[in-house]
């Protein structure tokens, strides 16, 4: 049996909160976690919609029912199946979203912030290191930096974006032991970052968003 691959055109969607204008100081690209949808994920950042922030939420290219064969739907960025092609696909997709948003002529002299939540943290790390896009700052919330990147070649590129790692102390998916091992790994690959630990679980905490907004300037 031989595997064949075929490139196709696929319609993808993304959501925008805020209106492009000369008042915009920050553009945020927000990548959701596993089984979430971009629209509902974006609503969690409503407090940043103050006329100076433009919030953009791309959606993972894979959708599935979350309970059986009907009902609520979620999306993901990839699975272990044919993962390398899925990574290439979503990096190209995210570059396309970035290009379309940033080509707006009223978007000038802005900070570009990229945030990934849960599964979205690995997604944005791969995007920033493998794609054409860049950011002023990158925020990694409730997820891990993937170990399959070429850190020897590209970690300086990631460090220039001044990574911030955010973790809830009650996050049910991250044990203290796993955190310690991950921080040792980040030190080994020479990744520089700021670490924010807060009281909360595996979700976006509105109380933390204001701190992020201050770091974004």
C-alpha cells in the first residue's frame, strides 16, 4: 500500500473583534485550544476591545463533534495522525490570516501580540518559528512549548518576541512535576521567558488579561 498526497484549496475562517483604525495600537492573534471554536474563544477577550486593540482569532482547520455524532462542535489544530502535513498546513493558513489583517492600510506602527492557549501554545510556537510572520511579543497560556522545533537554529527568533508563559496554579492538566521538567527543558534549549503563575484553572482568566495588556505595550 502506498500513501498519496494531494494539495487542495480549503475555505477557512477567522473572527475579528474591534475595528481597524488609526487608533489601533495592538493587534492580537489569538489561537484557541483543543475542542474550542474561535468565535466563542474570542469572546473571552472582550475586555481588551477598547478601541486600541484589534483581536483576531483564527480557527483550527479540523472540526469534530464533541459528544458522539451530533451536538456541540469543536476544532483542533492537529492530531498525531499525519501531523507533519497538518503543521505545514496550519502554518501556511496562519501566515495567510496574518498577511490579510496586516495589509489593511490603516494598521500602522502597531505592536503585534500572538497568544496561544492550551493546544494553541504549540501551534503559535511552530507558527512563529516556521512561518513568515513575526510578533512583538508571544504569550503561551496553559500549554507547553513543543520539543520538535529546531531550537539550535531558531530559538533566537523566538526569544526576540519576549515569550511570556502563563499557568494557573490549579490547572488540572499541568502537574508540579511536569512544570519543573518543562522549565528544565526550556533552560536546556536556551529559551528566555517570563513566567506568570496565577490562581486559576485551565481556562482564560479575565483577571489576568489586564496584566497581559500592560505587557503588550
